[in-house]
């Protein structure tokens, strides 16, 4: 339950433009892109939230990965919709 709550709280903070949260999401995203297998690079429970923030608030550094992330986000949403039925 805590992991779900964490994703919701981070999503709300990022959605309201909390710069510290957005900066942390970008930092974690960039670390994850350098080495997705690194220990603790980006927890699975907040991965979708971080992807969403980076897509919404990404800069030049994150732009090349946007298309890949967009495809991943569509896949995640599709899977979530299947379980929502």
C-alpha cells in the first residue's frame, strides 16, 4: 500500500509543478537510462510516475528518450486498463 501511495503523492507533487520533485524525477530517470540494472536506479513502483514527469517536464537531456518513453507509457496504460475491468 505504501508503494502505491508513494506513486500517487509524487505524481500529485509533480503535477502541481513542485520543482524539487521534478528535479529528483529527472535525476532518477537519467541514472536509470545510464544503467537500468543498477541497484535502486528507479524503483518499479514509481517508474510510471517518473516517466510521466520526465515527459511532461523534460528538457534537452531527456528529449531523445521521449519517443521510447511514450511507447512504454502507452504499453503500461494498456496493461493497467486490462486489469481495471
